C-alpha cells in the first residue's frame, strides 16, 4: 500500500493552515533524526499510509490495528473512490488513509505540545507499542 514519508511531509510544509507542521518535527525531519521510530526497511519515518480497511463517516480517529492486533495508527480519511462503499463495497477500489503512530511518537520524543488542531494533535497522547511490516 502507498505511504507518505517524513520527507514528503517536509516537502508540503508551508507553515500555514493544514501544512503547518510543529517546529520540532520539521527540525527532526531536516536532520533525519527519527530515533527508534525509523522504519529500517525504508530508512525513513512513515507518516501516512493507506489500507484497504473499510471505514465510514464518523470513523475519523479510530485506532488502526495490524494483523497482530498492535496499534499502528489512526484512520482519518477515505479516498473519493471509497465514498460509495457504504452502498456498494468494492475491495479493489476502497482505500482508507491513516496517520502512522510513529509520527506521534516522534512528536513526543521532542516534547512537542499538541498546540495545533488536527490529526497530530489528536495522536500525541498515544503510548502503545506499534510495528508495521516495513
């Protein structure tokens, strides 16, 4: 499944609106200081990933678990192609978008307060163990 890395987050960072990442996260990405949250197979920090999980309106913020029942992120959106899935499910086209739990842990690592609204703010209190297969 596709995913966005920390470098992709930095590429979109404008300092305004939805594209305003916390200064500590931006600084960590610039020096590639991901601590224990780096995905060894990727050599970087996954930020957002897609899955075939079928979510519906109201699922934003729901925990995402891997096949071993481990917390790996939070669902926060679906794709346009998946909107119809409430009425006509299509596993080949339906996709959900999740924030990777490691982004939250990186924010905690740098003691970044959840001063911003949105997904990062809602994930900074996560303390569960997590692992993705990459």
